[in-house]
């Protein structure tokens, strides 16, 4: 029950709660939708920025690798462009190292200037000129030996044959330009560092174009980190350089050197999202000619971390926006609801009859104007009640009391006079019946009720007429008719007696034997109509006009004694029933008089609203 009462009071029957709930729902939905769209757009921008940075990073690595490949290619190109140096290198790779030394000595003796065209010196200078070079090797396919230079300038000669070493077989393999260092060569060179990658360039005889050897340059993979220096703060995940077989040439994380990348089979140039160590986004840049692929791996967890701060910012901003969107209208609506509630409570007090309350609201908005207007209306209503309505009630009550006080003595005086005259004229038995009727009239008059049923009022009139029927015997008769349904309808007490009395005093012709008086009560169009008709002397036209004029006045003139009874009846009808009640008088000299009374039927629903405010009178 409490829940239902709370729902009816604060939700169902509370317009402001509904408005606030509707506005809050729309605001929250709008803010959440905008926040989601904003977050999705900004998160996509952040991810796009990360992927752009990753793409630029792998392009920088690829550019560095291409530069190293071009550097190795230029070494051989420069040799080819120098005829003496080219011949020197060809002789070195086509003969044994001892024959090459004798060849150099002979050339230097015969042509001293030719001694400067020394391939060994040339490659020594190239090794010293690039800090990324760990080893520079010249391999002779004809004589099957290796000549290696170190960055320190020292050299190393390694002679071998295919029967005793795997190196000739490894060197004979057709491998891409970029590869991992051959483990047999590395072992022979005592190279234990795994962070190396090899660039291989074929060396051909300039004359016959026959392949006579190879140039091998072992670069330090850490040198590629310099290419990533500009992306140190932006790069996510790690960068790999892989051979087609998945061998790791470079790993920015340092975890996979010296082995095959375990997830190489899952990586392709078309896969953007792959499940590696964890779900990750992969970007691949493949150089098919050089035989390597630069791979960017960004775990989804790092992408989420990158957008976590953005998500928190959007969430906090959204919560603040929602709170503002709810609290600010709630404060405004609560203020309006509080002011409106004060106005509603005052209206309910006024409905219960309390006109003393007022609203203290001096604001100039619509509610303030309504409150001030309502206060002014109550002030005017109070003044009207005090000055007009209550005064009118007091005046009407005084007039009714005065009318009732004047009617009773007047009526009793005439009645007693009739009885007296009858008793003086003769001592008949019908005097007892007259006295009985008189006693009934007395009992009716002394009653405190102001309204009586119609049948009682007609009975009172019959008793009064019966007195005069007995008085005048065969010279006077009367009839009373009434619709049976009207017997219980209320009517003002003593509303018919003054009309009957007026006929007896002014209209009855005692010289005639056919004096008649009729009373008829009927219901017509929601009005009870009572017609009192006689065939007496009638009223002269001039006197009838004056009578009608006096009946329209709010109070009877002091000199109008002849019309006092009729005026009192009409005035009381108007006081009790309002403007729907009335009285008319029709008469002609010698043709009798007809008085008609009408007033609303209290049981007719169409007239209840007109009767209810008057019943207190």
C-alpha cells in the first residue's frame, strides 16, 4: 500500500516528476549516445594514429635495410667501375691466396702504381667506414676460401674444401640477398653474437660474367634501432624483420633472436588481427626481392591501454554531464514544483472554505503572477463576502423573520374575526369544526421548519378554505388538485395562505351564490407550477398595474397593506429558489383573478445546482 501510495503521489499524479523523468531520460540517452560516438571516433583515431606510427616505423626499418643492401651493392659496383680494382678482385677470387700475394708483388714491381688497386685494402676501408658492419667477408667459389675483415682492421683467412667443411655447400645455396648468418660460417669466424643479419652480393668475372664469389656483409641488428629512435614514445608492441622461413633478423623486443619466430605461419600481408602470444594487430611490409618482411605486432591489450585513459576521460565527462543534466533541471523543477504545490494546497484550503491563506511569492514569472493574482482574487472574494454576500444574507434573514412575524398576526387576526362573526350571528354546530381547522392552522404556524411537503401546504390551504366554506355555506366552494408525484416535494411554508387570504378579503362576493376557488399543482418542464384561480370581483386595470409594480420591488412599501401578502410570497420564492422562481397575477373586473407560482423541482437533476447554494437560507 505504501508503494502504491508513493507511486500515486510522487509519480502518477505528479506532472513535474514525469517531466523530470522524461527530460532526464532524454538527456542521459543523448549524453550516453554522444559519449559512445565520441569515444568510438576518438578511439578509432587513437588506433589509427598508432597504426600510422607503426607503419612509419616499419617503413623506417625497411629504408634502413634497403640502405644497407644498397651499400653492399655499391661496394661491388664501385669495384666494377674501377678496371684495375675489378681485375685485382677477380684475380683474388680466381686463385689461391698465395698466388694472389705473388701476383700483387709482381704487379707492384713492374707497375708501382698498380699496387694501389688492392681489393684487400679497399674492403678494409669499407669495413672501417660503417659502424654497423660486424664482419665483411669475401668468399671465393673457385678456390673455396673466406677472407674476412673485422671493424678493428684485423683480417682472417679461412681455407677449406667441400670434403671437409659444410661452408662451401652453404655458400653454394641460392638464398635471398638478406638472410641470417650461416651458422657454419659464424662458427668458423668465432661469431657468437646472434644479433646479426647478412647481406649477400654475388661477384662475377667482368670479362666472362661467370660467378666467381660472393660478398657477405654481416650487419649488427641493433643498428636498426636507430631507425626507430624517432618512434621511441609512439611505438607499441614490437618490430620484427623475418626471412621467408621465419628466421628472425631483427627484434626490437630482443626475445626472438637466434630462432624462428614461432608465429610466422600466422602472419600474412592480409591479416590485420591475429592471435599470437595474445590477440594482436599485425602490419606487414614485404620486400620480396631482398627476401625479408618487416612486421609490426601490436597486442590488443596495448591498444586498450592506449584508449583506457581516453575511455576514463570520456566516462568521467559523461558522468559529470549526466549529473549536471539531472541535477540542474531537478533543482529548477523542484523549485517550480514547490511553488506550484503551495498554490495547489492553498486552492484546496479555499475549496474547504478557508479564505485566510495567502501565497508569499513575489517573483515576476508566470507562477509568481498566478500566485499574486490568486492572492488578489482571495482578497476581493473576502471583501465581497464581508461586504455583499454576508450582508445580503443577514438582510434576507432579517426580512424573512420580519415577514414571518407580520404574516402570523395578520393571519390570526382575520381568522379570529371570522370565527367571532360566525359565533355572534348564530350558535351553529359547525363552529366546532371551524375551531378544529383553526387549531390545525395554529399547530402548523408554530412549527420551526421553514420548508414543508407540498401536500401539507395544500392541506393547510384546505383547512383555511374550509373555514370560509362553513362560514358562507352554499355560497362558496373550492377544489384542490395535485399530481400525485408532487406530494413530497418541499415548498416554502405559508406560501399559499396569503394568496387565499387575499381572495377572501378582496375578491369574495358574499352576494353571489357561485363563489369558487381552485388550486391546481402540476409539474411542467422541471418547474412546479401552482395556480390559484377564483371567479371573484377581480382587480381594476390601474390597481393591477400598481400591484404588479409593487411585486417587483425588493421590499414592499409601508403603505401597501393590501399587497403585503402577495409581495411576501414572491420575495420568499426569489430568496430561496433564485431567479428561476416567480409569481404572476392576472385579473379583470368581474372576471376573477388568477395567481400562478412556480419554482424549480428539487428532485430534477437539471436544477439541483441552482437549489443547493440557497438551501441554507
